[in-house]
């Protein structure tokens, strides 16, 4: 039987498909040539570009941008995109919410498109993000604007199944990852190949370094190919970022878009502060929420315990607006569920730690409230950057204590325009809706609320104590008892913090702090966590003696000595034995009969002890002759020469042998990788030839 005949309609359709495919290839080739020519000639703008269509960008990317409603360029995009499209390294700094994400995603798509990158060419671009949430958000933007390109993209973050990532990572063209999980794949995933990488992006680089990923990033950068384009973006420029730029960038174009502007924050952001005592903070925060029920608000605290207490307590007080909370101790899936739910709500209040302060784009946030004073100015800028994004208006309010007044001076020195919500020369108006009595009732009725209130107080005092800027954060001036009453507690819980002026107990309190449970919000982040380094102080024997615990518990040896001493003290007068005329009977030798097994053991031990030392031999397969594995030279044959010279000769010979072995191993590994790559491409071509759907995640919807 012959093959079934193909009808004329099917044949015409296949011919039309082949013709259309050829036409698309020719069209893409012509467009790539035109783009390469525009970039090589250099694009000269009389005035800065305003729209994406004015740049040397392919129609596929332009269509994706248009579908995602990205039409006009922001300030950082006007400066960065023409340079990034030409393939130069960039060190960029811009205000939060200025559109830095598109400044590197568009050049990535264009670089791979002009290089005619296919799904079989491996990894071409890598984006490193400091947190899982920011990595996921960047990946979603990439999917939206790159759906028309035939490229595969992947997300590699902590909190997901490592094995499933290992199976798919070899098929990725663009990878968005957190540093810790990426380094884990580079060490453990054998099929992960990055030798053809073209573009590396470090997003929110200052945050990456703040989270303790400096060594991880250094290891990643050193393993990547040298011939690549690198882009580094952040909201602030610090010395650590400059050091990272020297390591990873080559002749970068440095751009600080808003460096010459009057303010370090967006002009459309209205910033105010409320200077109130610590005991009134919860009353005023609840009153502020009740006064803004129809808005979307983010409230920042310093620790996870404060976030949990505020969320649980205010939920029971029912302010009349949806309440949510997000912090680093939650699982990744729960954090992302809360993030998307908050984005969908038209009005809601989100209690958060600094895990939500960097990079995340919360749409239409009206108010950013900082319930605690931030650690430094950079943290303040990143917190308020969650509102007034991409030219929209926003509001920010900072609750600050009278003892933290110096922070206002630091903010103004960094060009942050902040003003008082109420006149500073007048007393504050009373809170409209005080909640102290209600919190007292909750703590007396609910043990969980009381426990959270105690932990919130302790974690707040600990955070103030550990902040480095002691001109702002003065733990000895905190009214802790009054603060405890404002949280609904009858009194302050046991604290291990004392004023710093009490130098007598400095060493003891540092040891107590180090032994406390860590309440840091970064406990769940990738990937590698920085620890608080306590200052080392010289201790004397007196200090060690006073620092001892369980003074009434003695060691076993000392207890035995004490028991013997007590017995001897009871018999103060003892009789000394004297064997004057007593004839002692000599003990007869014991008649011990050894078994045959014991006798053999004794003989074996004796023969091992006195016999010759064992030697390992190998036997020749042809002649059957035995020879020692490690030949030893006798005293007569040993060359009694210079020991140093003999050692150098031995090291030189071994080094030569090891280099030859290393070359052979490297060649075998290269050949194995090449064979694996060829085999993988062959299988993928067979799958494509058989019209089976490719399982790799695609940017397109095909």
C-alpha cells in the first residue's frame, strides 16, 4: 500500500504556510538590517525622544509596548534607552517609580532579536533582582511586552521547587532570578549553560547589597562571560554600588537623571510629618485610617511583630476598610496572594515591613504612612516611592518622635522636602478616635493579642537600640511604660535593653541581645542574610565571673571532690594503720583458663605488634609479577642530596602531570557539554519536525 494522497486544499495550505514563513523571515531580516544601520550610524536627536516609536525598536517590541499601554518615555528611559540599544554598559540612578524596568527590558529584547536568537541558542540575558516579589513583577512586565517574540523566559526564585526549575532552566533564553537561587543552580544544575550570555542586568543594586548579597553577586559576575553588556540600576548611588560597578562594568555611561533637580523625590509627592509622643502613636494611626477610608494606603513598620500586632488589633477594632499585612516571615505564596489582592482593591490598608519598600509597583497608592522612623534617608526615599509613581500624585506622612527630630535635618540635607502637618509651635490636637481603652480590653480578653503586643514592644525597642545612628535613635529616652499602656498592656514586659550610658552592663546587654530571637524581616529572603556584628570588648576575669550563670550548679568532677572533702572533714581524728606483727597471707595466683578464641586474639595482637609491616601489591596481568603500589627507597639506594632541591623537583614533576590531567579533563568536559548540546538540539528538532508542542514557557501566546 502506498502513502495516502494529499488533497489539493491541504497542499495549497501547506504551500501558503511555507510562503508566509519565508516572507516573515525576509521581513525580519530586512528590519534587523535597518535597525543595525540606524544604531551603527548613531541616532542624533535634536530634541529628546518622547515616544518609544522614535527609537530604533522593532515592530514586535513596539506592539507589545502598545498593548501594555506604554507609549511615552519617562526621563530615565529618554536617557538610558538610546545608549542601552547601542550595546554600551550603563550605571543609572533615578527616583523610585521612574520607569527603570523598561529601561533594561526593551534593550534585552532588542539585543536578542537583532542577534537572531532562537530557543535553541540557550541563555542570552540575565536579570538579577533583590527580592522574590520584584523578580516576579519584572517577569510579568517582560511577558507583557515580549509576547510577540519567539523567545522563552523563566523565573528562578527561592521558595519554589528546585527540581522543576532544573528541568526547565536549560531551555530559557531570558532568566529573571534572585542571586541566591541563581548561584545554587550554577553550582548544582549540570545542564545550566551560560557561556553565550549577552546581557546582564542588576536591578535595584543598592538593595541587593543591603541584603548581604555582595559576595553572591561577585561570585556570579566572575563566572559569567567577560564579553557582555552590563546594566546596573538603582534609586541611590552609594560607595558599595561604585565598587560593584568597577567589578562588573566596562567604561560605563553614568547617568543620574534627577541629580541636578531640586528634590530627591518626585515633585508631585506631598510629604508631611506628625511629631507625636510614642504613647499616642497607635491612637493617631487609627484615627488617620478612619479619616481616609476611601483611599489605598500602605503603613510601614520596622519589624514583623509590629505588623502582626497592628493588623490583628485593628481587624478586631473594625475601622471600616479592608486590612492586609505582608512581611518577610510569611511564605512566598501567601505574600504574592496578598500583593495581588491589594492591587485589585480600590481602597485598602496594607501593613508592611521593608520587604514591600523596594521596587514593587503597587498601582494607585494614595498614602504611604511610616509608623516608625526609617533607619536612614535611603530607606525613607524607597518607602515613599510606593506612591507618586510614573507622574501620578501621591501623599506621604511620617510619624516621628520628639527625640528623633534630627532625622528631619538629615532629610532636608538630602533634598527631601518635608513639612509639618500641624504647626510646630502649637500643641497637637487630640486624636479623634483614641483606641487605648479598646486595646486594653482586647489584651485582657485575648491572650494572642496580649502576646503580640508584648512582642511588638520588645521588637520595636530592639530595632531602636540596634540602629547605628545614635543621634536620631535614643533608646534611653523612650517612654517604655507609657508605650506599653498605649498598646493595651498593664505594664512593660521584661526587656534586656538598658541605657547606653550605663557602661557597667554594656557587655552583659550585648550578650543578651545576641541571644534573643532575631525579628529581622529579611529572615526569609534568598537567599543570604547579613547578621548584626556586635563590637568585641576585652573581658577580665571579674567580668567573666559576674557573667556566669547557674552559680549553684557544679561540674561532676568538682562535686566528687566536694563529697570526698566532706567525708574527710567528718573524721577529723583518724587512726593511721600500722602492720606491726600481723602476718599477711600471700594471695594465691588466680587459676584462669583462657579459651582458644582468646588465645588466638592474643597471638594475633602479638604478631601484629612485632611482625613486619604490611605492604600493598599489584600483580601484572601478563607476567603475574607482583610489585608494590608505592615503591620505597632503601637507605642504600636513597640519594642523600639536598632535601629542598628534591622537594622542588618532586613538586615540579607532580605539577606537570596535574596540568596534563587538567587539560585532558577540561577537553572531556567540553566534549561532553558539546555532545549534550547537540543531542538536545537534535531532540528538539525532531519534536518540532513531528509537530509536537514545545513544553518550554513562551513569551508569545502561540
